[in-house]
């Protein structure tokens, strides 16, 4: 099966959507299918050197367009270019990563094959989007929505948000994880292995991900104990603010690792004792949670709607109400002090992550492709 994975986001920029695409691509390739990543022209990261990436259209990066969540860009292609491209590639399925940018919508409009989409984003407060989405439908009169033959959502929150733009029936299929990549390696050399309890954050350094809250919690934690360290992996619009915060307070044992290559990321998980992700809103799922679980790390953070779909009741005791800084600090302090609780949550994560292997998730997606194509032809 020839599958085009259509993504508007830059594959060279770290992110959950990019990791979803890589994991699905690798599963499809290993299963004997012929996947390709269809994206706008952009710098290719070293970890994608062996993956088939097809650049189409023209891309213009627009400073500030993406806000805090992602770099902004506008990409488009002429209808003639897209039709020639699709005729040459002869995809059996086009799988769109939603929400879709201009290029993906253009490809959807030009496609003559089976079209499915995975909705990967959620918003807890629709605000302006709740007004814009119905206008989008009114202008399109359902034309683009009718060209989608199948809809996947990572979680119920992603389904609720996706339904604003593309109403219809959704199948819930979560993201997957390459468990072996992050699995604990007892004999591996560890970073920062000096007896301190290492608290790890992996993600974009912005307010929505809760970086300011994490730093405030660390201030309170260090006032009570000096055997903890905070490691921040990632970059983003709050990076300079976070560094200034640490410098002004002379906070010890804070490591800004910056953007880390994919091959190096598992070493940071293996060197940590606690994973903390205090994102307080707009989370649909949480790929980083799967990475932490696969690495055997207990997870602390905020109980946003997306995280609650991944972490079941056994693990939710380590989640604080969103925005409750005191509760988050107390959870981190208990985890730092209570090795038994850490081991209990670690064992739960290593068992629970088995539900999210790409072998299982990928097989469900391929079956979804086949069922969608079959229904499409049966209803013609």
C-alpha cells in the first residue's frame, strides 16, 4: 500500500506531531508498505535521512504567526503542481495530520484517492476558534469535509476539537511509541549521576507547557532540599525568560539542554528519576508521557484533559489540578522523597505503555485504511 503522510509542520522541528509521523512511517515501512512523508520544503533533520520525504509547494515562514505553540508559516502550491504530483505518486491512501494548513487543504481538495485524517490537537477553550470553525464550514459548504473518507482522533478531547472543523464519525486510535528506543538500559552510562534526584522536562519551552510553573515549583522544592536537579530539554519562546528567571534567583542545578537530537533523547530519560510535564491546557494526548512510561519514569504534572486519557486512575495521584502550584510542588517533593512510590508508578508505566506500541497502534491504522477504502468504494 502506498501511503502519503501529509504534514504541514516542519519535520526538522521537534514536536509530538512529527514523532507521530515518524513512528507511523517506520511501522508502515517495516510492515512492507510504501510510505512517504509529504511536506513543504524545509530543512531535513539528520534523523530523517533514511525516510522518504517529498517536498511540495512553497513555504514562507512568518515570524510570530505560530504564537507560543509553534513556528508559523504559510505554504501553498498551484492546483496543476498538486495534480501532477499526485498523479506521479499514485498513493492508495493520503493520511493528513490535522489541523491542516493551507497546503494540506489544497492537497485534500486535489486528491482523487482515499483520504483519512488524524486529529492530533485539542483546545480546552474554543474561544475564537469556536466562531471561526462554523464560518469555515459555511464558506466551504462541507466540500472539503466530504472529501475526508475517514477520521481518526488521538483522544476524546482531540475529537471534540476536530469536530468543530470536520464534523462526522471519528474512530479513537491513540499515538504509538517505539518502546525499545526508550526502554531502561541498566548498564548504560548515565548523565548527571551523582546521587541527586533528577527531574526531567521534555517539550517546548512555552507557557502552555507550564514551564514557568515548573520553575516556581523547583524554587519551592530547593528551599526544602538540596538533593534535586531540574533538566529542561527543548527550546521555545519562553527559553530566554526561563534562563533569566534561573539567573536572577541563582537557582542551582538547573540544566538547559536545549534542542536534543532524537538519538540522544533516550539518554536524558534514562538519567532521570522523575518526569514532570505541567502543561495546563490544550493537550490532546501527550507523546512525551509515552516516552517517559517506556523509560520507566514516574510522571508528575497537571491533570489536563489530554493527560487524563493516557494516565489511568493508578497514576493520576501524581497529577495536580491545572494551575495548582502548591499541589504540583507537593507531588514533586513526595516523589523525590518516596522511592517506593516512584517504583510503583514506574512499574505501572512500563506495563501500561504496552497498550501503545506501534505494532499494535500501526496495525489498527492499517486496518482503518482498508476499511475506509472498502466503504468508500461500496458507497459509490
